[in-house]
C-alpha cells in the first residue's frame, strides 16, 4: 500500500496539472490546526514559566527579608509592646532600629504604599520611613507584610510572621520564625 501511495505522489509531482482546490484547503486547514496547537503550547509554557519564576522569586524575597528582620530584632534594645495575644505573647508596636533609624525615634514595620495590606516593607518612625530593600527586590509584583510579637517568658524572643503575596493578594509564603535578642531588652507598654 505504501508503494502505491508513493507512486501516486510521484506521478502527481511530475504532472504539471498542480494542486486541486480541495487539496489546498486541506493543507491550509492542517497548517492552521498545527499552528493553533503550537500557539496554545507556547502560551501554556510561558504562563507556567512566569508562575515558576514568581514562586522562585518569592522564596528569594522571603529569605532576604527574613535576614534583614532577624538582624534588626536581634540587635534592638528597646521595644514598645501592645496588646496581649492568646499564645502568651504581646504585639510589638515599636522598637529601636540600629540600622534604619537616623534619629532616636522608635520604629515600626510599615508597608509602602501606606494603606495597603502588603507591599514593600519599611521601618518608619514619626518623622521618616526607610525601606528595608530597594523596589527592584520586589520582582513580579510581589509584596510582603509582617507581624511581630514578643514572648516575655523565658526564653524571651520575638515571633515574626512574614508573608509574601502575589499581585492578586494570594499568599505564596507565610511562615513564622523566632528571633532571640542579643541584648537585654527594655520593655515599654503602650
């Protein structure tokens, strides 16, 4: 059967008659179907790649912010504690930042732009706001938010819940970690 079809194709190629309209339409239809499948595949691959890169970048952003926050809280000497929580800790309202405060004002974590639930993290006082990382660290529209509490019972420690969110507000990473202060901490209450 293959030899018969091969002979017919060979004869068709030698003839000067050309291609019929039906053959042309079938060839065009096949080309359109194959092209459509390729476009769909490329779009799917592109979307998967973007999601994969966003997850990867969220892990890098989490790790970087975690290191900065650990350094700030481990080296603080003064904290202002707010309301008590059910887990025995108290909310941290303000603390002294050695690296980001240029005045003696106490700082608190802020989200830039203000009023949003997540965004770029900064340390701010009544007089100024200093970003923890540059804007270019928040690739793919990622944002962050942070909650800090303090356990006064031994061993005294900060509990930080750092959350990385996507552009639509979906939480990609939200994991707590503890920070043990390196210095004696003076506690004030609001």
